[in-house]
C-alpha cells in the first residue's frame, strides 16, 4: 500500500511543469500528541506558531490513523506503510507478558527487518535527501542510515527508557540505560 501511494505521488510530480521543483516533505511523529494539541488543529490553549506556519504554507492532512497506539510499531507502520504484524514489529506474546515486547528496549535484540522498504528508501529513488531527527525506536542494531535515511541525529530509544532517576526495583535496572545521542552511526555524548 505504501509503495502504491508513493508511485501515485511520484507520477503526479512527474506531470508537473519542468520549472517546478518537487515539494519538500516534512513529517512530524510525536508520541501521545492528540489531534487538537497544536493550535493549527484547534487547540485554544497551546500555541505552536512555527508548526502553524508550516501548515499554512504547505499541505495539511486532517485524517490519519496510526498503525499502533505505542512507539515502536507506530513508527514502523509510518515508515513502511504496512501494519506492524506484517512488517515484523509486533508481539506474539499474550497479555500481560506482551507489555515487555511491544517496544524495543536497550536490552532488546532485533530491529526493523532489513528487507522492509521504508519511505526514506522510496524518496531516495526520486532523488530526495532525507534525515531523521529525534527518536528512532526501531532497534539499535539497525539505525536509520541503514534504512535509507541520509542523516540521523537523535536517540535510538526514548530518553526515559528504563528506571526514572528515583529509586527503582532491581528487576527494572536491567532496562536502565544512559541515553546516548547519535549523529549518523557515531555517539555524540
């Protein structure tokens, strides 16, 4: 489905006059962001002037459903255009054990499968450059530059993965990991 939509979009761009440049594409994915949590979508209390300016100057999509209600599978769905159960990012465990396997943790192995075609890879075919800035959360064994992105500056996981700075149970400490910022495939700090 994702590939079909890309090719429809790509063919539309090819029909544009030669003096027109293809549009810039900026996609924001924010965990736990509600529809009306930015002012351009109706928030009466939260002011987001920079996001509002982007919405006024470009295309604003008003109907979108996430592939899953939490980080890892939602990101895999957005980047591949496929449901998490089809792109290999899902839990086959029953509740409550599945709570431990729905997202990638610092101690997790695996990542977004290498054979999954991402939006970045498709855009590269159309001579776009791409960057992922922020949280990857699709496994530390394969960072975004291994899935078509030209640049990556961000976190492999959530900044709060594991225990909070307050005391926690011994079993929780297996997840504690001092979050490191990456630039491309190198540690920044």
